[in-house]
C-alpha cells in the first residue's frame, strides 16, 4: 500500500490579515446586536411602566372615593340574603339522607311505591307521597315507619283510591318527623 503524504500549511502559507479581519467583523456585529438588544429592552420597560401607570389610573377612576351608607346597607342586605340561601342549601346537603333512606327502605314493601320525598329542614319533617296496592298495606307501611328509630309522629295526611284504574291503587300522602341522628 502506498504511503499517504499530507501537507499542512506552514507559516509561510497562512494569511493572518484575513483571520483578523473576520474576527473584527464578528466583534462589530456582536457589538451592534448588543446595542440593539439594550435599546429594545429599554423600550419594552418604558411601555410596560406606561401600561402599569395607565391601569393604576383607571383603577383609581373606577373606584369610588366616597362610600355612601345606604349603598353599604344595600350590599350587606344582599349578602345576608345570599348567606341565608347558602345555609339553607347546606342544611339540605347535610340531611341524614343515608339514615332516612335506609329506614324508609326497611319499612317499605313491594306493595308500596314511593313517588316523592320532600324534606323540610326547619321543622325536621319529611312528606312522603306514593301508591299502595291496598289499604292494609298502606297502614302497615305507616306502622313500620313509626317503629323505625329515626322517625316519630308518622301521620297519614290523606289518601284517595284511584277508581279509574282496575287495580284500584291508593294514592297517599304522609308526614313524619325525623329525630336527630348521632
């Protein structure tokens, strides 16, 4: 295999003027870019400060300087109403639903179809409406609810026999008070 001969440039072949001129041009471009960057950041800071000042002025103009007493009373009454509504909703959420449903399911039979449950948190009562296949089943359901530990004062408010239905179901409405569950 023949030998490979490489020739590197020596001092006599290099051109130092071109190297220095390219370095100088690069430094000039770098200096120009840094100057332009500095100008752009100063301009951005100027506009940012101006926007902040304008927003501050707008907030000062929008905010009332004097507050009138009737306006505060109006807001406080609105807030009180909202708090009352929120508390009513929380009372509805905090009902002992699981205990109530368990007691109703335990007392109900296949002959009883419950159609609605209407709790009244203030009086701690529950209105139940539904249909029963017979009067004896309805009365057994009322007695079974009365035996549940959760309920007291279970009363049948009204009932009506559906004459137009061949099975003659009894539509009923009853009320029950629930006791505090611990």
